[in-house]
């Protein structure tokens, strides 16, 4: 079994949080007909931030960033973790 980062453990059958957080905001954005650039403007974050979250390159977006994105998408921050 591969070593997990300190304080983290793998839950059998679980979807990695990184995958969940990157997939759902993208699906919401696309469903609302928003480009990455438009969402970035609405959320007052950089376009690069949106790209990195959607591609999973940003493994730890801040709560503040997630709240801004959620507000721009018209959902709660908790909704960003749905799949």
C-alpha cells in the first residue's frame, strides 16, 4: 500500500477530493454557459486560478477562493464538492 501524506488515509472506494472539486465546478460553469475567463471575472479570481482548479493542478484552493467561485456560480461552497 502506498504511503499517504501525514494525517491522510485512503478510503476504499472513495473518489479523490481533488477530482471531485475540479469536475463539478467545471460542469456547473459549462451548464451556465460561462467561459473560464467570464467565471474568473465574476468570482474576482485570476483565469489561471480557474484553470488550475479545473485541471486539478491546484490541489488546495483556499476556502475564500472556493466561496468566490461558488457565489459566482450561484451555489454554496459545499455544492462544489458534489459529483
